[in-house]
């Protein structure tokens, strides 16, 4: 009677889809069946749990995530051991199903005529069996591991099957053979606490453990038994705990360690955000960042909020880290082309640095050529086309056309050699960037070069000397300090409408010496409030377009 009831109530499709339904915002909370846990009145099965010895002592408990990670390295996952799924084994009594959580051996009795041919995935842990060599035969499991103790639990197959495709397959295989079924699971001693927590969760939707190592143990057990709802619950608990660089790196590795990777993706994303936020100023933690593994570096480089002087600095850092961790040229080619190279936003690098990319032997030539060409084509685009590329690229991991929060604002530079050495520099500033300048801030452009000398533009919020109000100022400075003397003709211009030409604001000539700068405290001859007003003529779609022309003075 019980077997027919079980088969009628549960559709395999609903069991498989359960993990997706639980996460749906339209679905209410799961019912609490905690009252039925290990209660014979509400159970139709008896679960026998054999706990066998393993390399981790029974009394050993991981106190830190470092201990947990070290322990996990010594254990192999289910998929690393079982090559053929022969998990369900009907023993001497047809009423008892034994699911061995260790590596199975081929046995003659597997081909019983009542054995369902549907394969059941295994849960296992490797054991040498040496510790059981001198023990009594009655305490030996099939693979000669010592059975330390046995736990007996009353379980409800409908409840477990609803939460776990693994248990659904277990209970539906051979269901018609008997009205009563004794199911045996064999697990290692180090997994006992986690399995008990998991079984309790499947009834009550709650966990009693609160430490990160214990929650991770439950998460791994939930993955083995395909309880995605518990994995998501563990992920939420871990996200609510204080995160450290060590824990974040451990969480980044979870998708490669579990079968249900989607269930831990929010935790992985939170770990990436933590690392990106902590190390957004690479120069502040340079030694620490240099020792991070590849996954940590990728999390940092994927951030738009990376606080660096320019994308040139990102490129230099990537090369330094790669050369430190990968000794051969072939290794560097592989890691830069397949992994790290896509996080370098080449379109925002200076042309001088892009030339160096083409000759850098750490990059595959074809990869470097394509990256530089794409960057140059992007630089040649009109600003509105560049913004379109950025929007289209925003959904990709690389985000190569997305501008970071650079310390020095990127510029577009056009250089001429004849009839005179000249350069035209375009600087775009967002409205929010300008608003942050008030009341006395300044923002600098990336360096550009003319006649072998480095120059930069700087935008200021100043006090007008005559009228005593705040205003917008623009200045031109030369990088080199000391006794160098360099004379240029210059002109500042701005654009007030997308369809119009840049309108000249000021022009003059200046001889730079000792790192001096020249410019105008009130470029637009209006107060700051008028400049930043909603109806200001100088912001086109929220962008201030500035231009500077420099010509070497003969």
C-alpha cells in the first residue's frame, strides 16, 4: 500500500524541478515537517546509517576555514572515484536497500532479476581499509572499512524524495517489492554531523550549526545528496557571516567543487564583490595582491571601481603578476590569452602603451594585434558610438569597453607632424564628476605628449578672484619639472550642442618651466551654480566636452 502511494504522489519531473521552484519569488515558504523527524508515527522507512572510519578522526572538528580547506584537499569528490553507477544493491533480504557511500566493488549479486536497471548516482569517500585489518568481522563493511557505529532513523520517503532527486530515485527503485523497506547509507565519520543536519533541514528547513566550517560541511553533504534548497540556505548563511580574503577565495572555488554550481553562485558573486572592494586600490595592498591566486586576481580585475591611475597601470600589474606566477613564455601566453588578457581594457590604454603591447613577448602576437586594433578603432569612434559600444558590452565578463573609475581621466589625442608639430586633445567629463569638484576639488587627465614632452589637463572648481563665487576652471600643465623650457601655443574650446563645432574660449602662448601650469579660473565666465544648472548649455546628454589644441612654438 505504501509503495503505491509513493509512486502516485511523486512525479520525477517535479522532483527534478524542485530546486528551481524553491528559489522562485512567487512560491511561499516550504512547510515545516520538523515534528515528523525521526518519528515512527509519521515515517514509512527505517534509515540505517553506518559510520565508518576515515582519515579525519571522529572527534576532529574544523575550527577555521583554513582547517576545512586543508581537509577538503585530502578528500576526493564523488565524481573522481565512481566510474560506473552501480549504487543500488539488493542484499540478502529483499526488504533492505544498501546505498554504499564508499567506492563499490563489483559483486556477483548485482544482476538480481528484481534489480531496476536505472542507475543511481553514488556518494562515496575513499578509504584504504588498513584501520580495520585487525577488527572483528562483524564490524567490517563490504570494503573492509571499520564500522564505528550505526545510527537508526525513522524517515518519511515522500518528504525526502520531494527535497532530493537522489532520494527520489533511491525510493522509487524497486518500490513494488515490499511494503516495508530498510535503507542503509554508509558514510565516513567526518560526514556524520553534516548528514544529520541535512536530514533535519529536509524536514524543518533550518540548521542548528552557525560556524562557517560546519555550514560548509552541510553544503557539501547537500550537494552529494542533491538537496539544492539546503545548498542555497547554506549559501545565504555564509554570505551573512563576516568575510575574509581567505574565506572569499575558498568560496570562489566552490563551483568547481560541487555538482550543483548554480546553488552556490550567489555566494561566489559575493566573494568576488568582497575581493574587488577590499583590493580596489591595488597599490595599497600590492604585496598582498601579488600573492593572490588566479581566481582572486580575476575577481579584482573584473571590477569597474578599481582605483588605478589609468588602464596602463592595470596592464603593468597584470604583466608583473603573470611573470611572478608563471615562469615559461608558453605558460604566460596561455594565461594571458585565455584568462587575464580579457580583463585588460585595452581601449582605455594610452597609445604609447598600446605600442608596447605589440612588442611584448608575454602576449601571443595574434592576440596582441587584435586587442590593439580593437582599441584603436574604439578610440577613433565618436563619443556617442563609444557609449553604444559600452552599453552593448556591459553584460559581458570582460567589460572591455566600460570605463573604470580612473584617477586620471582618459583623453583622445590626435597628433600632427606637418606643417607644424601639433596635437588636439579631447577630454569628456560626466556631470557627476564635475559635481564632485565642488567646492575646491580637481580632476586630472591622462598624460599626452607633444615634441617628446608630457602634458596633462586639469579641471578645477575655483573661487573667481573678482566676483568671489565658485566657477569652473581648466588648466594645462607639463609633467617635467626642473630647468626644462618648452614654448607652446594653446587654445581651449568647448561644445554646447551635439551638432555644432567646438567654440573657442581662450587662446594664448606660454613657455613652460619648472612644472608650471597655465589656464583660466573661470573658463565659461559664469558662476558654478549656472554652470551646473539643469538647463546648462555645456552638458550634452550629461557630458561636458572639452578640447585643447597645442602647437610647438617656433
